[in-house]
C-alpha cells in the first residue's frame, strides 16, 4: 500500500483511532466509494462526540443521545454551536448513505462530509489540546485528498481552478481589446463625397475657344512662312 498523507494529520498526536477513521474516509473518497466515505465520516463524528463527552455517557447511548448531551459539556468551547451543527450534519448524511440505494457518483455530498469532518477535527483538536494557531489556520486541501500527496506549491484544486478561470477571462479580455482596437476602428472609414467632374460644360467651352485660337495661330504662322519663302 502506497504511503499517503492526510488532511487530518494533526489528529494523530491526540487520538490515533479518530485519525485512522478520518484517513480511511479520505481513502474511500479517493477510490470513489462515496457512500462508504459518508458512512465513515459518520463513524468519525460519533467517536469525536464520545471523546468530547469525556466519559460522561453510557455504553449504550445512541449518537442522538450523546449529541443531545454534548451541549452541557462544551461550556468552555467558543465554537460549540458550529461543532454540534457539523456533527448533526455528518450523522444525517451517514444515515442516508446507509439506507439509500442510489450511488452519489459525483461525490459532492461526500466531499462536503469530509470538509465538515475537517472543521470538526480542527475544533476537536482545540477542545482537547488547547488553541494552536498552526492548526487553527489550516485549510482543507482538495488536491491532497485526491492525490494523497501534499501539493508543493500549496495550491488547492479550487485555487488552481480559480487561477485557470482568471487566466481564461484575461485572455478573452485581451482578445476583445484587440478586436476593438483594429486599424479599422482606429481609422474608421468615412464615405467620400461624390467626385467633382473635371470637364464641366464651362470648361469645355473654354477649352474649345483656346483650341480654336491655337489652331488659328498655327495656321497664320504657316501662311507667313510660306509668303516669306515665295
């Protein structure tokens, strides 16, 4: 089995069993066993709830019973509303995955379960181990989930998608700018006025007169030369 990393690595130091449940849920998602992934996150949530009660529960208590009692045992937890809400969500999604026959092939619901489980894990860590800034600012890494390897550039799949989308929008914008600034737009064509006729009637008369005078002059010169020769 190839070695894989986990979004939930920080749980290993406080509860190896809960860490193992979360890591297995990631592996099920990676192998596209989405229903089993949701069932596993429910199991993860139930174990977290039991740990948060810190022994204040009965062996036969149901998940619902433990959730109902959890509010009384999170007095010092500033995010108890959020963690209880996420635990309820994981319980409900896990129950539905067990009883439904349809397979959620797109994995959207399973991905949401893992993201909710991650938020629970961060709050669970704080409740059991005190506030830790390095854990509190962690973000769920979708690329790590899919590949099992932490991305070197620390970009999640979502961030890469947004970068690609922004790049595509920029390319489209530049393309539109080039179209709007073509030479035809910079120098718009204007319909020319109807050209003026050079040989107007008045010009034709003038040309005729000058032509006749030139002919008479040439004829006169010819006659004079002829007389001189005689």
